[in-house]
C-alpha cells in the first residue's frame, strides 16, 4: 500500500511539474515572439528613421540648395521662401522645404551678413506595425525627421590669394620665390609657378593638374596641394559696390585724379587735381568714418592713410596705393593686429589695376645708389621703405602690381631706379584677388620691387568687407558654401 501511495504521489508531482514546464515553455515562446516582434519593430523603426533623415537631406539639396545656387546675388530672398514637396517612389517623401535668410548674426554693421541662409526640410516615411499587443497592429506608422543646413554665399574674401591667370599677357611666368610667404588660402585657375623656396602656410590649390617648377629648393607646403580644383569665375565690374556705395565721386570724364586720404577718426579727406599734374592740396570734401558703407570713384584714385570704420573703396579706373594703408590700432611697422580685437575693415576694389606707386614712402630711392632697405637704420623707417596694406584687394581689369619696374627698354620710360632697386616688403594683412597676376618683384637691376609677407585676415572668412564681390559661376549664379549641417531633435 505504501508503495502504491508513493507512486501516486510521484505521478502527481510529475503532472504538476509537466504543467509548470509547459507553462514556462509557452511563456518563453510568447516572450520570444514578443521580443522578436519588438526587435522587428525597432529594426523597421530605425530603418525608417534613417530613410526619413536622408529624405530630408535630399530635400535640402534638391530644393533648398538648388534654389540658392540658381540665383544671382541680387535675386536672393530677403525673407523666407517655402518650396514644394516631393514624393520619392518606394521610399517616402520630403516636405516643408524652407529657405530663410539669417538676420540674427548682427545689428546692421560689419557683423551683419545678408548672404547667409538657413535651409530646413522634413523627410517622411512609413512602415507596417507588426508589434504584438499594440493597438496599432497591422497599420502604417509614420516617421519624420528634419534636417537643417546653413549656407553662405561665397565671396572673393574667402581666398587670401586668388587669380584667374598666373602668366602675364606676354605669357611670362611670374614665380613664387624665396622671399614669398603666404599665410592663407591660395588658389589660381591657372598653372602656379614655384621657384627656389617659397613658403605656403595655408591651403594651396589650382584648377590645373600640376605646378610649374624652376630650380626648386626647399618649397614648403603646410597642407598637401590640391590639383584640378573647380575654377572661380571673375566678373568685369564691381556691381555690388556700385549699387551700394553711399558716396559716389565723379572724375569729370576721367580728367581728374581723386586722392582719398584716410585720417582715422578724423574721417576721409577727398582731394582732386587734374590728371597728369603734380598733386596739390585740393580738398573738396571730408567724409565721416563709415560704420558700414562704400565709396566709389568713377575714374582713377589714390589711397593712403589710417582706416577707421568698415567700408569698401572702389574705382572704375586704376587705383594707386601711395603710402601705408593701416587699420587704426594696428602695428605701425608691419600692419599686424589681433583679429578678435580689431573692429575696422577695408576693401579696395578696382575695375582696372591696383598699383603701388613709386614714392619715397613706398621705398623709392632718394640716392643714386639704393643700398637696399635692409641694413643700417632703414628697416626701422617704415615711412621710407615697404608698404603696409590692411585690406582685402580686388583688381578686376588686370593686376595688383607696382609702378616703374626698371624695364629700361620701354620707350619714353619716366623713371629708372638704382641697382639694386629693392623697395622693401609688402606687408599684407587681408587678401588679394586679381584677374591676371601682376609683378611685385622683378630681376631687373639685380632686383626691383618687393618681397611678399602675405597674411590672411581670417575675419574675411566669416564676413567680408562691405559690398565685396561674390564668387559666381559662368551663368552669374552665386556659389554657396555649406557652413553647418545637422538634424533637429524629433518632435515628441
């Protein structure tokens, strides 16, 4: 009897254990199914999220960026533009494509840019909800993600050194050589010639497939050179400055030379005298320092002095640099300044040439023999050699160059300098753009002209001088650089 009771009790325990095991197996199976369902939902949700974000990016490019890049700078929106949605077959759609001009960058002075835009677009996609236990089981779930891009109209100020042609109109190669040190972005649409040991401390690029070399010995590149870069198109006139200049100075059909003498907080003296005659005191007006503005001379002009304010000076004829052009507060020996502490800014834009005039202040010899600006007390006398240029310069007609290059063979040559005729260094803190590269140093007379000490004003990369020239393509449309690209937090 005892054995029968034991067997019965064991059978009962086995039955109970079997039920428990079956329940555990069922629960485990259902849990696995639920886990599998959740994993599938998560996987499909993540896929939909990625698709929605890339749809949003597609909308930024196909709608927003294309909208900006198919317009001239004068046709860019001043407010907000809403662009049409689009369905991408088999994936989803994008909508709410918006282009909005950024207005909170400043307060209307040099810190205010009117060429920066925020682009927004929302990508939308759907997936089938197979999540067990969900009230929406078997229905489509919608996922949306919004992308944002900030784009800025590119200007010539984004380059420290920019040319269309590197050779002269006589097809002479102008070499970068030992005394040349460039500290910012350098680009040419043409072949760049390198001789001896110039130094490039910023990026350098060319639209050609190689550099041209002549006796290279220790050329220094801080960054690897870039070849076959896209070309930058050059306009023929300073349309933006012509349209925006507050001060327009007439040269009486080109018969008068206009001299602009900047005197810091004292404003800008405007002198005029008959072209081809000896300069004399002929003050016609004084312009107060410009907080944000432009001056355009319809003819030739001369420029010198201490800059106060934020402005661009333009001319339809040649622009002559007759002495140092230095920001108020910059170093008096080389024009150096701390960018974060400097509030003044200048653009010099000529529709012809920008020329360093041969003056005593710019290194013209007062003796029969120029023993060079090096040695003795001359290096400390910046008013007797070299030239400071704190500005962004653009020469649209031809070149940035210097007067009287000791080409003795030239008929009717007005001036022949000593041997050597080394006039010093061009201390540039800013940028230079020229349609065709001009000489600033020659081998004539065992050396004539200037060495280069070119430093980029990195403020220009964020905000160029007023009414500076925009970089355009061959159809006159603005080129835009992408500043930032991000995703906005999803709506809860």
